């Protein structure tokens, strides 16, 4: 099961669509955190190796949290844009992931490598995948869709979302190569890729009737 985990990227990813005021708020929050850290460590913390080490750990933890939140925002913004513009179905984040499903699921994944490496995935049940495919193909009757059309649509959705993620992080991560998508169909499917990877999972509502999960397994190369 994916858990939110911070990477080791030195700066938070910027969303080109995010307002300047939001970025200022983020910077101010970071400054306040540094002041609080110094106060907790005490006046004499900087005089010892232990104090410097503790301060570095606190700052590193803050950095990892900022990176995780930023990646979540980037992934969700990209997915919402793709569903709004290409699928014609609104997508919203859910606070509660809900119980684990025993239904047959589609899982579309696409790997990427470079300075940032990992795998993006989107998973949903058959009804949700059919609705998404019908929206992409401008069809009113999803029951008329062939299995290959649903599979191709899910793969293309994953491809477009990951392309949006790449565009949004290109100022901080200039070297990212994206593979071709893979789509599988089965039960209890999860986006997994090797060891020592951080994983972000975001449950979403697709329209009024369906649920899906966005996931991003990642690590920064060399850290």
C-alpha cells in the first residue's frame, strides 16, 4: 500500500498555474519553520556537532515534506486537467480512500527515468474505465466499447497525465524520459517499482459515480 513519502529533491516543484501568492506563502512557511527549529535546538545547538546534526535532520524532514506535497499537487493538477479537457469528466480529490476493492481493476502505468525516476499509475474499476474511454472517444454508450478501446484509452490517459507532470517539473528536473504506457487488468493491482522508492497515492472521484486512484512511485537519482 502506497504511503506518502518525501523525495530528496532540493526544491519544491513549481506548478506554472499556481498563484504567486501561494508560492510566497510556501516560502514564508519555510522561513518560520527554520526559526522554530533554531528555538527548539537552543542557543548552544550550533556550538556542537550534535546540534548541527539535529538541525540538519529537521530541515531535511521539512524539505522532504514540501517535496511530497508539491508532487501530489503536480500529479493531481495534471490529472484534473486531462480529465477536464480530454475526457470531459470532472475529477476531484477524495479525503477518504475507502475500503480496498475486490473488483476487477484496470491499472495503467508509465515509467520514467533521468534525474527523477519512478512510475506513475492510475487505477480504477471497469465501469470507471469505460466511462473515461467513452468520454475520450465522444461516445454516449460505453457498453459498445471494445476491450482494446478501453485499454488504449487508459494507456493514453496515463501518458497524458505523466506528460503534464513532466511539463510542470521541468524547471527543477530538466532530464526526465518517459516510456510507453502499460495497462493490466486484474484484482488488487498496485503500482510498485523496486525498493527504496517513495510512494504517493491520491484517491479521486471521477464524475459523480466513479472512483480511481492516482499513484506516483519515485526517487531522485543519486539520493
